[in-house]
């Protein structure tokens, strides 16, 4: 089974995803690549942290979550908000649609939005994007928004309260885009395992969005998951005057580093397709088999590949939901 843990969508005018869209991910390409399900993202860019900015961000996230849910007709595609529902759809051969929110800016100061998003089926919240928000510092501050190197020293008091509420309602805490300090604080604070849904390994490529080995260790120590993604600039340094170039073999190399560092059970894969992801040999959802071949070339067998492509993420997701039930 393949569950792609992070796929963006065009907004505000997404095409009919059941047709030939030219995007990296549509229904046809999912089927061609053997993808059982994709987590489609209600992405909110960072903007001003004032009342109009917060209101607009919240409205956008809500509209996108409703749109993503409506992508599934219940027959040829199925919306899934639990691991069991996803596995049922996969066994039936029905492509699954899942959702998540990227950037806690959309929460504003209203913790109640977290439960609302979960009721709509969202499975995780990425605490920040590029630029500090009211919850946490970003790994990539936005000078054009007036950001300094940090705003909160990691998490804010509101961010800490948000993590407690996410634990309560069953939203996975995603620390992609979060500053190093914020990510380490979130790992220590969350009652349930954290995820870093789209990142790579700083040991192989120094980049603000990548995790160093101590951060990888922290994710392992709380039972979480790190998902390696297909963003070329995270995988390889660019040559002077040229954009970064990377291949599916580079993705496999970052996966292998993470597995060797923190163990197979804490590593996964996500594409970030239609949000900047795509490397030679793995440019769209139809090319997942090529990436799997690169993993097999490194010695990963069927069991290991199954854990990397879905099993480990499902395990963390179940733990998050069990934590909510026990809250």
C-alpha cells in the first residue's frame, strides 16, 4: 500500500481531479502509480498576524477542507478520516482521499478550530509554514513580513496550548517547517508521537528545512515518524547559478540515512507533489514504482517498503487517535 502523506492542490481554482489535469497528482496518476491514498493539503500561506489576516487564513483552510472532502464520491473514491477506513478502501481497491491543514496561522487564536478541522476529517496540522506565526517560529523566517530570526524562542504559549488541544482531539502534530527549537519543544511536549511529514536529512544536505541527526533522534525517542520528500533543494545542493537537481536515487539515499540513524519504524515517504516536489525518476504519482525500485536496489524488501510507504504512518496515526480517546 502507498499512502502519500503530503500532496498540495491548486487554490482557489482547482481543476477536476478525476480528469487529466497535468498536475503531479490526479486520480488517473494515482491509479497508474498504485497509490492507495493521498493526504491532500489545505495549505495557508503565511500572511500578516493581524485580525484580517487571521480571518482570511481561517476561511481559506475551511473552504479547502470542504473541497477536499467533496473530492470523494463514496463509490469510485472514498474520503477517509481513520486508519481503518483507509485500509478498508485500499483492500477494496478504491482510491482514498485524506486531508490535513498546513500552517497553524489558519487557527488564529481560536483553539476550537482544531476540533472543527478534525470533525471535517483532517488528520494533522503542520504548525507553521515559511514565516513565524502565533503558534511557533518557522525554520525559514520571512523578512518581508518583518520576521527576525525568532519570535517566540520556539513555541509560544498559544502553540503549547494548541498542541495539548491537538492531542485531545486527535490531530497529529506535524513539525515540518518549524524551527529547530520549536520542533524539539513540540516533541517533548506532545503526549502523542509527532510527525515531520515532508523533510530530508541535514547530514546529507544542509538546509533549514531538513532535520539534523539530533532532531531525527528526538522523533524516534517519542515514537514519531520522519517522512522524506521529493524536493530537489532539500536533497542536493544546487550548482552556482542553476536550480537544484535531484533524482529518485537521492530520495532513497535520504530514506536510507534516516533508517540507519533512527530505525525503520520511524521513517516514511511523502512526495510534496504539486507543492514543489518532483525529482527525476519520481516526477508525479504515476512514477511511484520507480522510487520503489531505488529502495529495492538498496536492499529494502517487501516488508520494509510496506512500512515506509504506509505502515509506519498508520502506526503513528493510530497512536494519535488512541491518545485522544484516552484524554
